[in-house]
C-alpha cells in the first residue's frame, strides 16, 4: 500500500506524518481529536497542550473500549439467540 506524506496541525504544532490512509482521512482524524480537546478544555484558559492531548487520548480510548465491550456483549447475545434458534429447530425436526 502506498504511503502518503501529510502535513497536519494539532493545537498549533505542525507535524509531518506518513500514513497509508488518504490525506483527507488523516485530516478528519485531526479534526476529531481537536474537537475532543475542545470539549475537554471547555471555555477555560488553555492548559498545557500535551496535557490536553493526553486527556483527549484517554477519553477517546475509553470510548473505544466501551464500544468494543458493547459489541462483544452484543455478539455474545446474538450467538446465544442463534444457538437457541438452532436448538428449537432441532427439536422441531423429527428424525427420519
């Protein structure tokens, strides 16, 4: 896969990164992170940008882990329902 060089700006700091994702996608990620930082910062004075980024990273990681746990739980529920249906179908079919 081709690597793209993307220039980004996060909290006033310029970075050049290489990514296999298209530049537009990388910029969407940056906008998402900066949006989360803005939520955390609120209307107060701007604290240390690295502290803000660390808090945003923890907040995003928390959201990701909760979504993964929910998905795992939902997958388990779906599997249990499928097993119950298979059992119901097996019990409804008479042996030949």
